[in-house]
């Protein structure tokens, strides 16, 4: 039996065509990835949506825990939680966990009050629209009315998101 040996023409490594194909594919993937990472508007929009749902759910939980009315006040620039609709400084519900206030605009929209259970609208989100200006959760967690809160990003391609508050049960969910 003869041992198989390589001749002088046998090569190790990649051909030029293979290397060029790999470089082209890598460049295409890098271009797509950079476009996704450079635009932070969609990321902020999604983060604000998640924060807004958390604020409304927390308001309902506080109403049940304290067996009292808790009011969610919805304006173009914030979703805030108070004990009285006017939301004066003494009537604000204190935050029980950290909120995402990375944007100075979001903090300004919450009147620079870091202790307030409030989700301020960041720059990359268009003004909030809602079917109700206030939703009052009673001591059993039932809302005074059903509501739909709409949050949209300013970047092209960012989708509109909605939060639904069910009339009878107070169930808060993405719509």
C-alpha cells in the first residue's frame, strides 16, 4: 500500500475568492448592525413603553395594598400617579423602585421629582395620547374607566405601542 503524499501543487489555506466573499458578507452585516445601534430612538421608545406599563400596574397595586383611590394622570408628557387629581407635591405617590430616568427631558417632564412615581416622556417619543386623562383605581384595583394609552417613537420604522386598561377588571396590558 502506498502512503498518500501531497504533491508540490497541494496548498493549505483559502482562495482569494473565498476571502473576498467573507469580507463582503462581514461588511453587509456590520452595516446593518451599525444602523440598528446608532439610532437610539426606537430603544428609548420601547423602554418608555415598558416603564409606562410598570407605572400603571404599580398604581393599581398601591391602590389595592393601601385600600384607597389612586389616580393615574395622563398628559402629553408624562404618566404620573397621585392620590389627588391635582398632583400637588404632597399628593404624589412615592416611587417604590428605581425608574429609568436616563433622559434629562424625561426627568423634566416629571417636574424634576425623582421620588415621584412618574414616567416622563423622553425626546424620542412623540407626545402621548390617551382615551382618558385620568384613571382612578379604587381600593379593589378596579379602574373608573377603560383607557387606551398610545406611545409612538419619532424614528422612522418605530412602531406605535398601546397600553390597554380593561374597564371591569383593571387588567393592564399591551394592546
